[in-house]
């Protein structure tokens, strides 16, 4: 099976105001599809055109090359400026009709198009014209019927034809792309493949649609076409953890914890290490460290230090008492994912003495 991904994003164009997150949104989409939750095992199956490389001709050339491969799956993503007739590449407008023709010519068995641009909903008209009858005009009331008859084509658009697609400084990304990625990281899987659950196109879009519409107060409403629920987009981690995280070594004292973990098949997924210094009736110190490995096999190191004076104060002992006594404590180290699934845990008794 051939799965190909083309990701494009540009913050700048010749005539439109500069965007803040179009390029980083495209990079996040690439990270998802090539990470542990996505379908691609190698970045060689993906192409990213960012900034100056996201030219009109480069986008069309990338799609033309795919036509020689006839992939089974094609995902095309674009983030930037757009209008009712075209998307805006870094150097020129790319008319929806030309984009639609190029995607159709790639002849992928299953195609997913994601457009995070203003007025993205206008694309649906041009794509259906190109797919069914490039030289003619199709009446709007036929569009939905044709999309049902053509289940190989799926389109996610950030907003309706008369709406703007907005960015969010808080999310550091576009509302729509952020919502899609949030859904792919959080949803329960609705497609079962082997003993794993995958999140479908329909489920991811439905959650994203609700989030964007709610956050924007109805001012931005994504549009989906042909999302039949049969295209898996992400391995779900909601029901069980993905990959493995194992504590491989620990050195500790009463005021310091040094540990190493081995992470397997968790590329681009955050793993959290929570270290707690405690005694039976009291938490004395708690600290959380997070890591997001770039590879599928990585060893990560963490260090947690406790201020001795603050520890004595929490224990409630005077320094003179503490000098002659010892205290039995315990380090509790736990590795979890974003869904609070426990990946590994260690309990380490420690005797604290004043020397």
C-alpha cells in the first residue's frame, strides 16, 4: 500500500497580511502523520513545502509526480491565505480548478484534502467540477449526491465559503488545524484494525467541527465532504497506551533523583515523568518532567532536585532534632501518557540523614 502526504504552508504571500502559524501548522500535520500515531513509517513518503518553497509550481509539480505512482492513499494539506477562487501560494494564486485537476490526476484510490484557509468551503464547487466533468458546471444541489457516489474523495475545509479561518495565539496555530490535531490525539478509536483502534476521518472531523464552532461562537464553521468514517487517520491512545516507556536506571538520595527511561514506538508523543518525594502521611515534593521523542527508540534522562532547607521546613523538624535523627521517605516515580495511562512505575525507599 502506498500512502503519500503533501503538506504545504506559507505565512507570507505577495499581497496578503502575514500570518503567524500557517507554516508551523503544516509542520505539526507532518509530525502527526509521520509520528507513532500516524500511518507513515518513513518521512520519505511525505513532502513538506514551507515558506519560500511553497510556490504555485512546486505544489503542482509535487502532485504531478504522484500521478506516476498512483498511490493508494493521498493526503494533501494546505495552510495559508485563501479566497473564494483560489489558495495563495507564496508567489502566486493557485486557482481551485487547477488544484482540483492536479489532485484528480494523481489517481489515488483514496484522497483526503485538508484546507485551512479563509473561504475554504468554496473549494467544494471546483473540486466536483474537476472530478466529474472538468469542462462543465455542476449544479450545487448535485454536489452532495456526487460526493456520495465518489467515496474515494474526502475534503475537510476550515470554514464556509463566506467565512474567515482564524488563528489563535493561545493555541499557537489555526483554530481548525489545532482542533483536528487535538481530535487525533484524544478521540476514542472507531475503526478496529487487528487489536488496535484507529480514529476515522468522520470522528476526527466531527470533534473538530464542534470545537471550532463553539470556540468561534459560530463565526467559523468547518465543512466536510465525503467523510464516510472508513479512512483511519490516527492510532487512538484513548483506550490504551501506544508504545512503551520503561524506567531503566535510577540513582537517588533524599534530595535528588536521577533516572533514565527507554521509550519505544512513541515518536512525537509526549511522555510524562512525575517524581514524588513522600512519607506515608505527606507529599514533600512533586515535580513533572515531559519529553517528546523524535525517534521510535530513544533513551531519555531526567533529574529532580529538592531544596534541603525547604524539605526540613516541610518535615517540621528543628535543625538540632534533624541532626541526630533520620527520616524514612520514599521516591515515587511514574511514567504516563496524555491520557494518564501508567507506562511504568518505581517505588524507592530512602533514608534521609543530617550529616
